[in-house]
């Protein structure tokens, strides 16, 4: 006999514990609230933090979108979608506008989020000070004392070595002027989207057992020096080879045949939407 | 019909989260309070807010000294344990409670410490009908410019709250629940300035 899984996989006690931690995280923006991360049917470090947040939030009428580095169809996104759908029966979507809950690995969608949406980010390394201090009790103390010299020093060292801050992703941010937070490995391009965001942003680290949050309309500033201001990745003069979009985050690829560098939208559902809208316009014109 | 521990409480949680992340926003949980078929002798929205968050892992304190029945019922329904005001994770305040008791509890409840600011008390308060009249002006994270909220609490209540949240990140978070199935929240980050002295 095979017993049915409980709604949203978790027992209600687990949900309650995650919910309490989430409310505390919202009340202390950027502070990493410890929680009893549960054993999940996917491996730790594969989005279990995000998944646990999603399962604690989700209800029967929600519409879920899961993305993995901008893609709706990559393995991590598909497995998580399957698990949530099989245990809840909710509708899933690729369209950013249609979703109530968006779980994402390492990207914030190109289409601006609204106040009725919640963005859940998967976090591998929630502690921005970990590269300079291995001990958890020491980093907790640093946070409590507002001592972020370690984070500043990391950026300073990058400037000394490379002439600029060289964080490829996960560029640390100041939340509400108090806590320095790892925004999860989103590209620097996405950091400004967190500032005064309309949607609630929740971040979950399953392996590290931490939940933290950025409430809507909260100041999120990327760490930068006066003489080395924060800059996002530049795609000046480049556009997506498929849909022609510019001013969005592009993937840099090598064309296997010609060896040329080509660019393509990183957010696949955004790219698809652009293609569909031009296709639709094309069809309408040819029939008219 | 009885309350659905899975789906109804999930809905209440989402409303709580919505209101907590957008202080001053009043959410209606009328659909869910309709399902409450036991008389707890307090607002249904109040009891549902407690049921969403309490379980055997946390403690609560009922401020009222003559509501042993409520303590027993909450323990029966949630398995949460009753504790003193200094230790409780959740402080439950009823509308009938004396102002002096509320202020005393406010001075004594836990607010966490700088290393673990989350080890603080969350207040669940049965309030007068919530509205967005400008009794209080709210500013802080979650609020675009300013929000207005009326909860019916006296001026001294807000003074007492101020004295417990001034050492941010330490502080207390509040959930207000009224008799019209509405809830609103005030996390510690939000400054609440009363517009008139009552």
C-alpha cells in the first residue's frame, strides 16, 4: 500500500517552524534567522532552503514558477516543480506575470515583480562574512556589532588585485542600513532589482539552515567605495541573438561552428515571450 | 464546519506574512474565521493567528489573570506550553486587559539579544476594529512612503513599544487581530507615531 503524501510534503509542525522563522526574518530585514532545516527528497545544496520556504508558503490556489539560472526547463527547476506539483496539485507556469510564487536559483526575472508575488531565492552560502571568518559564532558576533570590515576588505583586495570589484555574483548588500547580506548568487545586474522591490523576497539556505528576507520597499544598497562605485555587468551594444532584446542580462556563448562570441537572453521565459509577440505581430500582418 | 488545520491555516499564514511584510496593511481572514466553531471567548481572528504560529516547540503567556479556560484551550489545540511573561515566545493580549498590565508586560517581555535578535516575544493583540484612519503614522521597511493605522491602543502603549524597539535589531513584533476578522502587523522595524493623545 502506498500512503498519500501530506499536502505540500511537510507535516504541519515543520511548516509552523519555518513560518515562524520567516515572519521573524521579515521583521529583521537581512538578518539570517536559524531554522531546523528538514531532510528533503533532494540533496542539500540543491535548493532545499528555497524548496522548504515554497512548501511552507504554498496553498491550493497558488500558481508556481521555478527557474534555475534564468531557465524554466533546466533539471533543478523541473525536479523542484515536479515535487511541489505532485504533493500539492498546484498549477505551474513559465510566465512570470501569472505566478504567485516564484522560486529561483540565481536570477531575478527580467519582468518586474508585483506586490502580489513572492520571490523565493535558493541560497548556497548565506553568510557574506564566511570567506573571512570560518567560525559561525564569530560571524554572528560581527553581525551583532555591525562589524563588516571583513566584507569591505574583500572588495578592497579585489580592487588591489584586479583594479575593480570582481564579484561575479553574490555581491554583498546592505539591507535597511543595518545588516550586510548575501543576496544569493544573482549577478550584480540583479542587485538593484532588490532595492525598493514591490514583491517580498525570501531567501532560504537549506544546508546552512538559515532563512532571511527583504521586505518590499526596503533599502538594499550594494557595497561600494566612493571612488569605485558599484557597477552592473555591461552588455553595451549587444543584444539577444534570438529575440533581439537589449538592456537585459545576456549569456555569453561561443558559436560552435564559427567560433564567434554570441549573446542570448538568460531569462528563457522572457526571451520566449519576446519571440512569441513578434511572431504574433508577424502573423497578424501577413494575414491582414 | 471545523477549521482545516492545513488549508485554512495556510491561508491565514499568507495573510499574516502579507501584513507583516507590508506594515499597516489590513488583511481580511473572514473566509477562515467562518470555519471556527468553538467559542474561545475572544475574537476568532485572534485565535486563528495564535493557531497558525503555536505548537509544542514554543511557549505563550495569556496576560489576563482570569482566563484559565483560554490557556487550557490554547494548550489543548496547539500543544504549546504556558510560560511566564519574561520567557514566553508569544504574549497574548485580550481587549479586556488592563492598560497597566499591558505596560508591565511590555517592560518585562523578551526582546532577544544582539547576537540572536529573533529570540524575542511576538505579541498577538485582540484590538478594536482595525482601520487605516490616521491614528498612527507608520514608516519603515515594507512601507513605500507612509501608512496609517488605527488599532485603538492608548498613547502610552506606543511609548512603551518605542522603549522596547529602540535598540534595534532587538525588539518585539506585533500582530493585531480584531472582531471583524481583520489582521494587521507591526514588526520592530516600523516607527509608529500617534497623531493624537487619547
